[in-house]
């Protein structure tokens, strides 16, 4: 059974940084695309970033491009989201996700989701 466990969320001031981690288990990690999504109160879930199994290909949502960096360490079965220059509008629950297809993952239809981690950015 696949499990995704996020960590690293918290409270940070605007302009600050956080690094989220997602530890995966239950499948051969480097065969699968990984991604991050977020959902703010009262809003729909939003695409943040995806990364291919090898890590060679990445794609970002427009609202985070240039500020966030997705990466993965296949030896540790872990993906990361480095978030810099955080803004209050980045406040949301951040979810890790995985799917064999990076297109399906990008479309918000992964086969597995994590439980989420709260990120709060104060002004």
C-alpha cells in the first residue's frame, strides 16, 4: 500500500522560507511522478508543481514560478518543495501526490494523495 507523509509545514512571516518534505513508501519511487498541490479555505485545490520520476522534468504553477522549487531524492524516497519569498496568499494546506503519469498528476487526478500539511504565512 502506498503511503505519502508530508512534513515541514508551519507558520512563517511574509518573505520567509519553508521546505516541505514528502516521504513515500509502498512502491518503486523513481518510477513515478510526484507533485504538490495546495488548497486554501474556501478555494479549490490548486496545482503547485510536479517532477518526473528521474527528476529531469519539472513544471510549476504560474503563482509559484520563480519562488518555489520542487526536487526529489530517489535514494530516500522523498520529494521536497522549497518555498522562498512566501506571501500571505501562499497560506494553504499543501498536499503531496503521486501517479505513474505526469500528465494525469498535473491534471489533479493522481492515484495517491498525502494527508496534507498546513502552511501559514503572516503579513
